[in-house]
C-alpha cells in the first residue's frame, strides 16, 4: 500500500442495537457517503429522512427465509473482500458489477440477551446471527481497505477520522477495529457453543471457548509489574461484575478477586432467614457470622480476627443500613459489597472518600450450575462450579454421640464457610460465628493449630478468660487422613466435628472422637478450594 488512508464512499449499516445509529448515519451522509442497509435498519434510516439503498437493490435478490438470507451474496462480500490495489480483484469487480464497500457497521443479533431472559430453544436459535459475523470477518480480514465497526461506542472515532482526513480512515484505526471485530465474533461464538453444550448436557465438548466484554482495564494485576483487565462473561451472576460502584477509588485486581470471594461466601446465607456478614482478606474469609441484624453480624464477624480484617473486604447479604454502615467505617476497609443500601447508609459511607461501595442488586445463588476455569501451562482447567449446599446433603452421624441441635446448627454454619476457604481448611464456629479460621496449609494439623492460635489472639484482644474455641464445633473441608488433625481440634476445645468422611482411617478417627466423647457427622461431600 502506498497510502494508508482509505476514503469512505460507501457504507453498509445493519444493526440490531440502534443506539446512536441515526446520528452516525446523518454524519456519514454529511460527508457524502452512500448508505446501504437492511431491514429494520434501513427503515429507521429512511424514517429519519436520509437517503438509503436497500441491500436487496444492491444484490438483486430480496430478503428471504424470514431474513435469514439477505447479505450472503457476492455483491456484498465481494465489495468487502476485494483488495483495491489488486488488478485481478478490480477486474472481477468490474466484470460482475461489484461496487466497493468501504465501511461496515454491524452489531449482532442479541443472542446473549435472548438466552439471559430465558427464551425458548427456538427463539435462541433464531437469534444466532449468520450474515453479520460473515460480513464482520470479511471486512476485518480486508482491513487494509475496509473499516469495520461492531459497536456504537466506536462511531465517534470513525467520524473524527473522516473529519480529519477528508472522509478517509487511517490504517491504524482500521487495524484496531479489525482486532476488536474478531474478538467480538469469537466471544459471540463462545456464547453460542457453550449454550449448545448446556442444551446437550455435554460437560466435556471437544472444543471449549470463553469470551467476555471489557468492563475496565486495571492499573496492574496482583503485582505492579503485571498487566490486567476485568471482563464480563454472558453469565449474569450477581456480584462484582454486575455491581454499581457508588463511590471510592477504582477497584484493583486484588480488590475484585477478594470482593468476589466475599460475596460468593455471603451468598450462602439466605437473607430471609438471617442477616450475615463476611470479611475477606487475601481471598480468604477472616470472619463470618450470622445475626438478627447486619450490625450484630458484622461485629461478631470482626471479633473472629480484627487484626486481619484491617484493610479487608466486607460483604453483607441484606440492604446495608445506617447502623451497620457506622460500625463498618470504624476501621479501615477497602470495599463494601451489598445487594442494596439505604440512602442514609450511602451518605455515611460517603464520608470515607476512598472506600468503595458496590451494590450488586441481588445475591448469587449458591446452587446455580455454571463453569469455572483456571489457566495452566498450555491449557485450561474447566470444571462445574461447586454448587453443593450443606442443607441438601445427607448428613450422617458417625460417632456414638449425636450432636445436639445447637451443635448441628453450628456445624452446618461452619461447613458453609469451609466451602469458601482455601484448602486445607479448618473452621471453628460457635453460636453461628467463626471463632478461628485455618486456611491454605499443606497439613490439616497445621490449619487446626493456626486457627486455634488465632482464637487465642482474639481472646486476648477481647480480654476473654479463654478462647472461644472452647465449646465450639469444627468443620474440615476434606476428611481427616489421620486422627491427629481432629485431636488438635479437640485440644482447642471443639465438642463436635463435621467432615466429608471417606478416609481409609475413618474407623481410627471415629474411635478417637468416641474416646473423647465428641460428636462427629459425615457429609459425603468434599469442599476442596485450591
């Protein structure tokens, strides 16, 4: 190419989302650009008083088959794919009456939105765009000559270049738009293929694709030398990706990761049944509690480990009220996330300008079926979300002594929390509050001892006569491979244990529990979290 700018003389516009369409079309017409369009887009442009040529006039064929066939034609794709400086291409265009198309504006049928609203199988199929992706990919391939726009937010960039370059676009812009176009069609196809896998109940399709829309670029990743960005997937799960940020600094990579961990954990607690609060630090809960109201739940969660809570993330499962807001701002906190907040609570949080307040609009359902993915060298590990809920488990008493009603209530609470703590996990709980958390240790015994030691530190800070692990219950995310881990919990004061069971040495562990008069139940479900 001798000239990297390309004049726009003809544009084809075919959009499902008509945001900004008329203004953009008027501006193009003002530059003398010929407008070609399809169906509803053409009607909208014509209704605005603009001259527009219907694509059927261009191709010589009417739209047919309920609009399934309208742009799949050589006069469209030839106009997009022809290399302008190629003599043979130019001769073919002349021989077949193909006019160049210099600008393509297409946004796709709303497949993701159709699925999200629970439409029928047939409606979802009809919202799979065929002509749109074909045109987008053609224009993007030929970006040396053609500009392609796949969303309204890029209209202004095109108009700015047309104004600055005598109705021409630069190669730099066309390349950027082409890269975005392929990313858009890739994300679109990923949404369709994953939907098909769900319909077919195919948990391991031969190919697996994931795609997302940029929410925000981040200043850096986990560490300042790492780049990072935050993307939204078609999964509309309530949480940090769907939340409105009312105030505070921009969220960091670690803020987002920790906030997600906190909100997923608090989603385990039905707000109709109880108020609940989760405090997270470095992706692990450092305090979780239920209560009759949010402020009580917060204070009880904070008491578990007030040192770690400094600079942490706080999630609540009910509308944040003024009393809870006043208590929370008593220590330095990075983020608060809630389903909603009262105006008074919002005003109270507003006094802390750097404190981020996120309102998610709902709670994540812990039973929802979905996928999670993790990168490894050269691959992706994909699995179904851990949607096991303790209320749905067949809990069996393994020891001579069954837990009391109060112990069983706390055991279920502790196992709910264990699901959201890095393995190996030990959770001590008492009166529906965590009193010691041991996370992420290579040895389960170490997790038990660390959690007990944290309870001792908390007792000293609260000026208690003894740590709250005395008379507590304990949850383990996986079975005790030996009795030593459970014996460490008993030494800390636990009177009842909940664990999955399934160890080769279950009999040994059960005997140790019986020898100490401890109640132990098996869930049959493991909650590893690596």
